[in-house]
């Protein structure tokens, strides 16, 4: 067992997850000093995942276990770590430009050229990095929900596998297996919580229709008291699904299937008593 990182969800944003922090830990990893990074910058999930990345040189099989109670920040930490690894090439380019004393404009141009160097037939916005990042986030709309403690709580377990190739190691594929989905939430939503995000997105499109699966969820807000913007979030989901490789036809098929389940939830049954029975 390697190092253990204990973190607490502050339920607010801090300025310690930008490119400067990524580059700092990447630089220490490259210099072979990542195991002592906490002395200079303090404990950080970037330090943990960089240490795992450097360990790939010794053994190609590495793992990180993220656990904790609901609302502790598991989903967000997982996202930060995966995005850190996906951004590794860009980190190296930024550090190289800084070490040569390049100007910020030159560095920006270099990163733009790097992002544009995707496979033939793809654009910079549809690069492999964007696809992998979007694919990881798509599941949140279908398996996450607002709970009393958390605005985006995963209601399922997730096993993410990253595949690397080349030297230095570069992420080439991402495989996500899900398990233990909270199926009961679909038909019975705990008081003060919402159903899965996707149900609220689609219900917003079906104006004037009351869905029994969403009973008691009206007026529920984010933890900070602001209202959910399901229309905006749905558009963001469509963009992520497109980046992940879901074309319009496949997306509409998925939405239609889920809408069918929602309408089935509105079905009412009448008891029929026949003579002699």
C-alpha cells in the first residue's frame, strides 16, 4: 500500500487546482522529488496521482482507491486526477516553454499548435483528450443526483481504467465499469433530494407534464441556495456526449428510451373485480 491522502470537502472552490499547481507537481515528478512534494506544497491529489504516474516506470500496473462517505468529494477528486493525467503532455510543454524563458504569447501559441495536432479528420475541440475527458463526465448525468449533502453525488460505484503507451507514458484509452447503481432512487426519491440529473433535464423539455418519478423534487435548490439550471446543464451534456462520440441519432435514441421509462412511471392501474372472483 502506498501513501494515503486524507481530504475534506470544503464545499467551496479554492484556487489550488489550476495549471500552476499541475505544473508544480509535474516538475517535481520529473525531477524525482515527488515523494517529498508535500513538504513544499502540502498534501494534494495532484501529488498523489503524480507519484502513481512516476511509479509506472517501475511497474505498469498501478491503482488508486478513492473512498469516503456521501459528499466527501470522491467524484470530484476522481475527475481532477484523471484530467491531470490527460493533461500531462500539455504540462510538459508549459514547463519546457517556461524553462527556456519563452514569452506567454509564444507558450500559448505552442499549446494551441499542440492541441491542434490531433488525428486526421478530427478538430482540436474533438481531440482524444477531449473525448476521454467527456466520456468520464457523461456518466455523471445518468448516475449522479442531488442529495442533502451534495449537488452531484454519484449513486453508483465506478472502476476507471486508464491505458498508457509510449515513453513518456501517454493516456490512450479510458474504460469505465459501473456497479451497484441505486435503482431504488428511480421510483422513490428521498425527501429533500432529486432524482438522477438526466430525468430532470428531459422533464424540462416535456413542458406541462408532471412525472410521478419526480414527485416532491420541485423547488429543491443547490447546496448554496441557488436554483438548478436544467436547460443549461442539458445543453452541456449534449456537448460532452458529442465530444465523447455520441452522434445526434444515438443521443436522441437514448433520450427517447429514458422518456419512455418516465412516462411508464405515470401509468395508473385500476382494480377490476369480476363476479365469482
